[in-house]
C-alpha cells in the first residue's frame, strides 16, 4: 500500500481540437512501415498461441546489436524485465538503489517485492557515481541506472559506468536502463561492459525510437546465469504474436532508426536553443525530450496551464522532485515550432 496508484498521462483536453501530445516521449514519426505490415499479417493467426521462446526476435536483436541471442530475454516493455530482476534478486530486508530523479518503476518494483528502495542524490540532475557507491551496503542487491536518464535527459560516460560496476559490492547487480540508448550515436547501452563482467544487465525497449509503445515490447541482455534465472519466472506467453513480429521487423530497419535519431537530434537542439533564448534553460539532453526549467514551481505550473489552453500537453515532473520543470517530448518540426511559439507567448515574447 506504499505504492501510489498509477495515474496515466493526459491524452486529451476538454473542448480542445488539434491536440498536440508531447508528454509521453513517443516517436512523432511512428513505427517503421515493415513493422506495421508485420502487425497486419499477424491478424491471420490470431487463434494461434505465440512463441514461448521468442527465438526469432532474439535472433534479430542479436544480429543487429552483435549480441548472443541466448543471453537475451524479451518482456512486456522493459518494465517487465525490471520487475523480473526485483522478483528474482531482491526482497524483504534487502535494498534497491535508484537515483534522485530516476525512473519511477525502480522504486515501485522494489516495494512490490518487499525490498527497501534507497534514493541517492544526483549532481545537477546528473548521476553521481560516488554517491551511489557510498550508498551501497551489504544489503544492496540491485542498482538501477537509466542512461540516458528520464526525465532529465542527462547521461554519464563509459568510464563512469565501468567505475560504478567495478565498485559495487560483490552481491549487487548493476542494471543499465537503455530505453533511450538508440538516440545516442554509437552508444552500446553497456553491452561491452556486460561482456567482461557477471554483475551488469541492460534493459531496452521498442516503445521509444521504434515507435511501438502500443505493443509493449522490451528486452534485456546480461550474463547467462542471470538471464536463465529471469526466464524461470517469465510467463511463457508474455508477448503476443503481433508484438513479436512487429518488433522483429522494426529492429531490422536500421535506416529508420538512423532517420529518427537524426531528426530527433535536429529538433531537440533547436527546441532547447530556442527556449533557452526565452529564458527557459535545459540541460544537454541525449534523449527524445528536454527538461525545461522555470524560475519556480508556480511559473512551471502556469506555463503548463497556458500550453493546455493552446491544446498542448507536456509532462509535469513534480513527482520526480522537479516541480519547477516541465518535460517536453521532441516532436516533428511543426510540433516543436508550435510549442516554442506557445511558450514564447507565455513569456510575453510572442
């Protein structure tokens, strides 16, 4: 009962047409065409149970990312992989570490298994490795780190990740949440780190750059021993045939990913720069959103109300201890220009 009921983000505004939803970090370009075609083909076999071993999807992921398919597990979004990790490796009397502005599911999943979530402060909205290591005890079982982080958009480099993995107590597992990894050119989300260690796992998702949020597909990669444990608590039919086929087609469309990454970087930088010129700064984001900072919580809330009056939905992040901020998904060109114009109106500049 310490877990608050989940409140879904707003997707419509009463009395408003032409709603612009920039609150859930969805890909404005949608899913690649091959994924849509695969989804439609799946309708022919709705009476059949799906694959239980996800072999074809795991093989495709392994091929694209140069990973061993035997060490890949697929789940209902990366959230389910996070849940499996907590179920398998944490419980009453044990601790799960997450950072101050980290993804809310880390705390929720820890509480759900009776473990104690331990929040570690960040440094200027960026992961502080020394703070994490100082918080570790003999009760620490899992350390969750989103890199890039949500909702801040910040990330730390490979050297800091390696230092963190090497400094953890022997019983602890480092979980690198790479939901936004594809938005960072050349970033492997921790795959190389996993290759040489037995205490690091990474999670990934098809909900962001692949545009399959509505199908809920994620995956994890780690040491064989850990993946074997997670597969023992995974439901045999946790992913539908349509989800499996669409995800397989999506991951193979590397050109689509490259296009989405390029478009996102272009308009993310434009939006951040434009808002900064209006007196609304943000940290350098490596994801598909920016965290716009205002003078104080009342100004952030007032700006949000103004945006809603213009039919624009962004995300308040007071629940992430950032009450003076609004998280704004990077949309296409028209969307970015529209939200910038509305914030300019709010600031009295347009």
